[in-house]
C-alpha cells in the first residue's frame, strides 16, 4: 500500500526531496503522493513535522 498525506499537511515541503522515486508533488491544497509511483519506503513519513503522512 502506498503512503498517503492527510489534511494535517502544512505544506512545508520537507517530504518531497526525501522521496527516492519522486512520488510526492505539490497538490492544490496539500502535498500528494502518487500511489502508482510510491515504493512504500517510508522516508517521507519520518521527516513530516505534522505527522500527516502514514501508510495507506
């Protein structure tokens, strides 16, 4: 299962550079993770200051 970003996202951008496969991008209101690209490594979850990222 791919990781997901919840509405708790504060748009800090800390997660985007941590993704080794560039699955994270800026969405309309929050950052989003492309489920087809995500490799479930969890690198983004550990750097999220608001705890908005979790395994989907």
